[in-house]
């Protein structure tokens, strides 16, 4: 029985690996059974409980918009197109990221609603505020069509419109030249003669087409942080009905593999989030508390939007659990330190491939004593093989007695039959953590190593490193002492083939880690054999 332990442990590792990275489905959020038949320009929240009004005076002037005016905003970080009539952002390009690795590749397009919607950050309303279904806005104090922002420049864009008789809305977007964060303020002022009640909603809009769908290794779609954790909505499931989140909503947004559009409510400005699909558009709406405004009163709601990369440190600095958009999974406690170590190494190596190699060397040094003990344990097991075989033959008809005698033999010679498996099992969490880092961290996107490996987050295009990894694993097994019988040994020798096939489509950075780890382990084995 003891000579099966190594084989069982490795097979167990393989099963856990497949189960964790391939077969483990993300939790599905609850779906509301009501059908969502909603146009992108008519997005309305449902009615809820009344809240007391707030009385504040303010001046308001409504100007005539310039017909069809599109405002271009340009900084070192982004290029935006804003529609004056709707007060929405209809296109965002991130200038510090490229679509592909090609030198002439255009900037990464984070959002493009042209021809599909009036843009993102739409407002709408219910009951007395129903006129907020995309009112005609005018942009105050903005004479031109283009705005260039320096790294320290901040500009408020104030859109003014009327949503009902005597009820005006002021929508303010604050754009900073060096930030992906866009604060949004909605201000209602009642200058009419009768009380009006209703909700407002602010909605992110994301065009959807089927080739955007993620894979089993990555999520693409709407998500919401509510009730203490991030909830994902599958786009196909939204055909059945919308999702409503009413407990502890910190943000709602649309995730791509490396980028995020998110909307955060501030100071109790939203009581629930609503995620829905309308044809080829996905909506993430934050809905304000139900309010009653009397003549002369004002209500103000504050939010901020984020349109940018899933940079863990940046998102963490913004708070509101936005960093959970960087999905490091159940091994996040280990993945985050590994990510920061890689970033630190890259700061002076200027190559994430070399950073991965250096990290692998350090991990190997940390595990060196454990690996040494493992090899010594396997050597001891190998020397005991003749005596173990005698006991198996002698007590072949009495399994209980045979196991007892084998345990006594191990005890007498101070051998742990599981000692050879321990280093491999201990390294599984490290492997999973590095796997998540290389799969979801934007730092690895388009990270060049050398020659043909131009993106450590993508597979090796020529499969050179997976084949080398398989060969190194085979050589490592040949140098590893074993007590397996011939049948088990053949199964054991199939493991390099199985791992090679699995690694063919894994990120090149992960294969690099495993390859370097195998080479270092082979070197350690050679040193041990020489000492013997």
C-alpha cells in the first residue's frame, strides 16, 4: 500500500488542479423572474418606499444645447467622446494600453457605444421624475468641442436640463487628466408648484456581442459587489430576467479580463443595483432612494465611475472593495504577495519573465530543506523495498497483519511513507496562486520575455516551453527514487505526457515557472546522488 502513495498523491494533485481551474463553476446570483423589456434610452427603476425630502436653495439656468455637439476630451491616459445632448460618454480609449502587441496597434477601446446607444452614465426616473428618461442637456460654460487635459488638470462638465414642469436636473462629470475615476453628481431642483415623487437611476451601458464571452478560465460580463461579496451575472441568464441587489451594494459594473467599468454610490445615494440585458446592451443601474420634492427643495446624489485597468493597487486605493474585481480566487491571500513580489522584481529587472525565474529560485530555496527530506525519505523507502516485499509475500492473505508489520518496519527504520509526496503537495497552493496572478493581473498583459514569447499571459505560440517542461518532468522522474511496481511505474511515466497536454494552452509565464522549478529540482537531485 505504501508504494502507491507517491502515485496517488500526484494523481490527486491532477484531479484537484482540474477541479479547481476547469470544473469549479462561479457562484450564480439570484435572478428576478420578471422579464426585462427595456430600451436603452428608457431605463426605469421600480418604485420603492418614500424618504423625507431635503430643503436646499440653488440657482438654475437652462441653456439651449448646440445641435449634435460631441465633446472630445484628451489626456495622456485616455481619449473620451461625450454627447452633450444626453450628457453621456459614448466612447473611451485607453491610450496607455494597446489592442495587440503590434507596434502599430491602436489604443485599447474600453467602451464604444456608437450606433448602439446614446452612451454610458445615462439617467432615468420614475413617477414624477420620469421625464429624466434622457432629457436634452446643454453643457454650461464650454464653448469649444475639444478639451486637452494635462496630468494635473481637473475639469467639471456641467450638463443642465429640465425633466418636468419646474423640475430641473444638473448632471456634473468631473474629469481628471491623470485618473480613470470620474465623479458624477446628480442634482434635482424643484421650481414648480406641486410636490413630485420618484426615483432616479444612473446606468452604465455596455454593448454586447457574443464573441466577447469569456472562457472557463476568465469571466467577462456584469458583476456587482453586494451583501459582502462579488456577484457575477452570466449574460445569457439575463435573458430570463434582470437581477436586483438591495443589500450592501458597494459597486456594480462590467468586467473584461483586464479592464473594468464600474459605478460606485456615495453617501447613501443608491438603495439597490439592477443588472439587465436589453437586446445587445448590458445595463448596470444604481437606483436612488424614493424621494418626494416639494416646491423650493433640492435633492443631490453622488457617485463615481471608474473606467480603466484592473490594477489591484489602484482599485484598492479607491476603496469600496473595487479590488475584488481582480479575481484572485480562494488563493488570493497568497496570490497578492506573489504579484507584489513580481512587480518589485520587474522594477529593476525590467522583464517579467526574469522576475518569474527569480521568484522561482527563491521559492525553490525556501522549499529546499523540505525537498531534501523528501528525497532522503524516498531513498530510505527504496532501500527497504526487499524487506517490504518479503512482508507482502509472507502476509499476502492477511492484509491487516501485513499493514501492521509494514508500519512497524517504517517505525524501526524511522521512515515516513508519505514523506516523498509532501513537497509536491505543499507547492500546489503556490502553483494555484501564481496561476491566478498570471491569468488575471494586467501587469502580465503583453509582458514580453524574449524571442517568440511576447506575452507571458498567453500560451507559448510554438509550444516550445510546454514540451521542454514535459521533458524536464520525465527526467526528474527518472532521477527520483521509487518503490512502484511495473504497472504503477508505467502510469507514473504517463504523468509528463498528461501535464504537457494540460500546459499547452496555459500562460507562458506559468509554464516558465514550472519548467525552471523542474530544472532546479533536477539539479538538487543530482547533488543528492553525488553525496550518496
